[in-house]
């Protein structure tokens, strides 16, 4: 049920909580990356100066960022951040996250789990607290090693395989197919010709055929649907719309 709609104008100033992060600009597109997470995690991190409009319908929220960087924190549920232009920062505590950035860069970091940053046609940085890893993707090829996590990433010609034993990670590779297997977390991700399927045992399902996205978290009850570029995230009992 939709209640009265309230609109707020937010102005987020720079707040440095951790180390500085360099956000390269000008990438054509950052495809979706999803990170199934178990337990509770939180990320305090630097937030750049930005402005955003926030529409609230009852307990639902819509976030629209048209330039700059934003930080989105959704404890105990699932989160979606869609940024048409600029950089994005996503923090998800005890849930699952879907990050979609067009024409910018994004950082997804989950302490105690795994973090993934995918940048097509550029460079990407991967940070895993307690593991610390650097990922660079020049020319479409990359190798990823995570101390204490043992992860290897190969991206030749747009095809990728990411395996993180004892953790949780997912990679979305532009112009090709991506597959992620997470031992102990049972995550499987496959992308072929723009369609994506994510299966997480007792976790989540992501389906992206031709630009649409559906994100379902059994037991966590999150539904995400993106038809024709519009983004909507519904969390029963928490009800979030972005």
C-alpha cells in the first residue's frame, strides 16, 4: 500500500571515514555486480560532495543520482543503487546488493565478506578487508589474488571466472559471459548476450534478459525489477524502491 509521497533534497558533503579513494571518470558503462552476503557487515567510507533527490512513499525510498557520488546504506535488507552519471558508493549491511552504474565508476566493499569493482574498458580495484587485493583490467585481461581467500580472475575477450573459497563474490563482464562459483556460499552467475542468471542456494536469484532485472532473495524477501532502464527494488517488511 502506498501512502503519502514526500520529497527531500539531500546535499551530502565530503566525510572522510577511511582512506582516500580515487574515482576515475569517463568510463562508458559499469555493468551490474551482485554480492550475496551472509551475516552483518558495514562499510564506513569517504563520501564525495553530491546532491540527490529522495522520494519517500511510506516506507519505500527512491534514490536518483545524476552526477557525483552517493553513499547508500541499507542495513538488514537488499539494496540497489543506479547512477546514470558519475561514481557510486554502496554499503549493504547484512543483506544483498545490486549496483548498476552507467557512465561512471563504482566501489562495492563488504568487510568480512568480499568486495568487487568491475570497470569495463578501464581499471578496477578490489578491496577485501583482512585480505587486501588489487585488481587491474588493462586490455580486458586480469588476474586476481586474494591473500587468505585465494581468488583468481581471468578476463580474456570478455569471459571471466571468479572463484572465492570461503567468501562470496560475483563478476559481471561486459560483452561476454561471466561465471562465479562460491564454495560454501553456493553462488552461480552466468551472463550470455546481456542476460544474467544468479543462483545462490538459500540466497538470491538475478535474471537480466534484455535490460530487465529481477532480484529475489528467499528468506530475505527482496524483489528487484528493472524494465527499460527504470529501477525498482521491493523488500517486503522493509519495502525499498530505488
